[in-house]
């Protein structure tokens, strides 16, 4: 049976690989990555929210027509007039529920990706707790890990570097200074930088504070 990334981490830390993110696992995370209590709580709180408690490994791109227009309206607005024509909407209808085609369309020619035909959108779709996305970011991450195999086998972000990809995201986006405290202002700032807004803020606060309690418990 294949282990999930969480189970792999637990096993590497000599813990029961029960796939449950609990006090023992977060304490092991703190010492493994050499973080402070506050940094660990913030890191785990944000990642746990984004990844459904570290169970989500890949970006879910199986969108309906309606959801496509909600999330990617800019990408379908090819003439950039801020109004989706019937022809532009028809493209969304054709792509609906086709994850690979959706990724190649909406992620084409951005973040280091090639055009739609290149397949980069799907190849370098979101992976890991914080959804490493785009050829440019994969290359930067591969350089940071000293492992260029990532570029021809991006699934390594899930199978080998799951938590490391989220650590790199914090490093690359200079988020550790915002993670020094677990007060509301700090959590809001982190949420804004990671999410682009405040989606799920209450859940992020709840998780961060709960995790800090676990870390401080004897």
C-alpha cells in the first residue's frame, strides 16, 4: 500500500504512520525543520487549511462550467474587455470537467509555462500543501533542492518533497517574519500573502491556535 506524504513523514520520524496530523506529528515537524513554536503553528495552520489536513496532494482542476467562469473568468476573457462573449463562454463549456485541458488553457504562457499545446499547465499544476505551480516555480524549487529530476518528474513534489515544497514557499516569499507571532494580525497577514484574500480565515486561526497549544503542552 502506498503511503501518503503525511504517513511518509510520520514514518521518517519514527512515529505511527496513522495519517492523522496530531500533537506528536507537529512536534516532530517543529524539530525536523528547526522552527520556533510560533513558526510551526503558523506554518502548519496555513498548510493544514490549504491541504485539508495534508490529505490533498494535487490541485483539483475538475471544475464545472459555472465554477470555471467564477475562478478563471480573466483567462476566458481573451479580448480583455471584461465581458465574456458567447464564444468565450463556449470555450469554458468545452473544457468543463476536463482537468488536463483546463490546466493547459488557464496556465498557458504564464509563470514560465509554454503555450497551451506545450502541456506545461498540466505538467506543472499545483502540488504540495501550498500548491507549487508553474514551470518557473518548479525550476526555482528544483534548484533549491539541488534535484533537477523534479523538472522531468514533477510528482516528486508529492512523493519526496511534500512538506519541503511548503517550506520553500515560506522561504521564497519571505513569510517567516510574519510567522513570529500567532496573534490575529499575524495570521491575517499570512493568510493575505498565501491566499490573496482572507478565505477560510476563521479556520486558519482555529488551527494555528490549536497547534500552538499542542506544541506548548508538556
